């Protein structure tokens, strides 16, 4: 399995930290390069909520999408918040494939 690797950026609500970690592990073991979030604001990383930080992180995540071949949406229970919806729309507008943890939402 050495060679060319697909790059996947994880997107979704940071309240699903455990699911992010599990998806990162699984997708990595499947032979992908996985880019994830740097902080989990809804799971205790309170630095996210300091002035200007969330906006910076949202913009940074779109740059992570730019580096990826596709995105993988962590949509536990079908939940997709406004930031994630924006990331999905951005990915689609730049020609990226979009895959979901729970396919029933699309």
C-alpha cells in the first residue's frame, strides 16, 4: 500500500470529538492522509471562544479543505451545523468530493 495517498479533511461539529478520533484512525489505516481540526471547542478547548479565534479557525479549516482531495463529514445523528454546512458548500464549490459518516443525510 506504499505510494499515492488520498488526502481527506474531516469536517463536523467539534462536539463529536470521539467520532473525529475514530474516523481519523480508521481512514488513516485505510491508507489516507487525514487532516483534522486543531481544537475541539464544543468538547472543552475553550481557547476557541477567545476574540477572533473561531473566525481564524473557520478560515484555516477552509485552507485545509483546499489541501484535500475530499472531505469526510462527521454528522452523528445527521447533525450538520452552520459552520459544517459552510465547509460542505465550500468543498463542493471547489470540486471536492464529500462523504458522510452517516449517509442518510444526503
